[in-house]
């Protein structure tokens, strides 16, 4: 699909944890695409909102 469009280099932005992150990179490389930039854009708070209080059981 992508080879017909003439795309050879990719910039990949990943967000959030999970096992799918590695699987996506491996699938893109096995498809013959070169990954030029692999960026992690997971949002990290800089002491923003106060978290909810702890649950007492």
C-alpha cells in the first residue's frame, strides 16, 4: 500500500505505555520502511492537577 505512494522514510510519534509500541515499530520495519525519527510524546504533568484522594477500604 505505502510503497505505491513512494514513502520511504517515516517519523513515528508514540504516546502512552504498552506492548503495542514495539510491535508497531517491528511491523513498519518488516514492511520495508525506514524509520528516521522515533519520538515519545506521552503527556507528563508538571505538577498540574491534584490527584484524587487515596481509597480507604
